[in-house]
């Protein structure tokens, strides 16, 4: 099979934009593990919900801006919702097919399109500017000062002026022939833009000019074939003076932000992001087992293995619990102490795409188009 064909197969296997690696290693015929009865100690409830439009082949993450939530749909609409009661405030029409969730700052709302554009709107829905970037923008922008930082599917990172969309800088580097098609974006700190890359690399760029500040190896690729050597790094998490990241078919590791020294590293593979609280780092591995690792040492605290093959989202730590969503429309609430499933909630049956802590609960967006606020 040619590299392009392998890449297409890999992209197809990651139908939810990288929320689980499923079906490439002989288990495509295996069904998601059936749910078993639980001793419910937590009762998640939907405070409000409404339809904002389906996601199609993409994954959309809502933007929470104070008491407003902005949620995009594949058809080009961006719904503006009151976070307190779920009331639809307005609906912005971009006139374009969208491929990413929403970000913004102040009165500027930004989204990425299927045709390789970044579009910015004002609160009334008027297009302020568009910026061509020559590739799908599959993840929400990150805001760094007066710049919007966007990443295309081929790994290029652009700094665009928030005021007018003018290109300030672009960063690109060689990537392997085979990589995950995912909705992994970038993080922006006060001074840097941090991104995971294929080949097991984690990098930081200067937010003002896009120049490389530092680079560390999360996990070195290994294996004899291109498929075995896929080691894309997912979105990292910053925790105080440390940054933690994970590589598919590789490791999860934490580094000192200043100097890049490795604090700890463990052999766990994941294609989704991480979460952290005051004690642990959490992740869903590529078999859909949820892990808690000691934040200081990387030691395993617990592993939850009753959600296998359910294509889990990255975990979220919220309200004293650890929450993951699955591809069948369920939220699972896990104890942060031992990983026991202590609560469960079914939404619209569509895959859970995004979990964003907000408004005293968790904002959830599904592939079927439901936007909901869940409280515990």
C-alpha cells in the first residue's frame, strides 16, 4: 500500500478526529464493551440542552466566554448561548462549511473552514476578516496577546493578527508520511505557543515571531514500518512549572517548562489529550482504559478498564470527579480516588465530542448537535 493509501486508512480509522485509535490492529470486529451496572454515588443531570447543528466529519469544541457559550456546526452556523439557562441568544452565519470549534477574544469570534480559511466575525455575525492558510483548520485557535494562533492539518502553525487577520508568522517543519488526522491544536501561554508534533516531539515557539524556543522528545518512534513508527503527540497540559504530554504508541511524560528537563516518563499510548488536578494526571489510552498517574512521580494510581473500545474522549477533571465521554453518547463519572465508575448519563446517542468545564458544571457538545450543560 502506498503511503497516501495508508494515510487515508489511518485517517478513516480516526473518524472522531483522534479521540481513539480503533480498528487498525486487528480489533475492528470487536464491539464496544457493554455497560455494566454500577453503584451510583453521583447523579449527573442535564441543567439545559439545545440543538446547535451536527458536526459531520469533524470535531467541534465550544468556546466559553464568561456567561456566553459559542458552539459551531459543520454547516457554518455558530450558536451563541446563555451559559446560565441555555437560552439561545443569537445564531451567527459564516456562509462557509466549518471544520473546527470556536475561539476568540473580546468581540471577535474565530473559526476554521474546510477550505483552509480562518474567519473572524463580530457579535452580530458580520465577517470582519478572512485569512487563507492553505489547509484544514481542525482545532480551535489559541489566543496569544493580540494574535490568533491556528494550526492546519499538515502541521503548520500560523500567527494571525486579531485585528485584521494579517499573517504575522508561520512555522513549519518536516513531518512523517504517516500521521494521525486529529483535532489537536496548540496551547498559548503568556510568551509561548506549545504544540505536540509527529515523531514524538513537543515544541515551544515564541508567540511574537514564531521562532523555536525549545524542543523535547516525549517518545522516540520505534518499529520497522511507518505504521509502527507513528508517534504523534497530543495536546499537552500545563500544570504550574511543568508541562505534560503523551505520544501515540509511545509514552506520557512531564517536563520542566524552564529548561525542558524530564521529570518523569511512563509507557502509555494515547491519541487524545491529558487532564490534571492537584494530585494526578489523567488520560484515556488507545484501548480506552482510563489511567491516573501521580503528578509528582508518574506512578500508577489506578486504571479503569470497563470502558474498552468505547472510543473515549480525553478525561476532564471537574467538580471533584474525572469525566470521560464515549462514542455512544454516554458520559462516565469516575472517582478520582480509585477510578470506580460512580455515575453515568446518556445524552442524544451521538458521539461525545467535547467536554469543557464551565458554569459550575461541564459543557458537552455531541456529534448529533446537542449542546448541554451537565451538573453533578
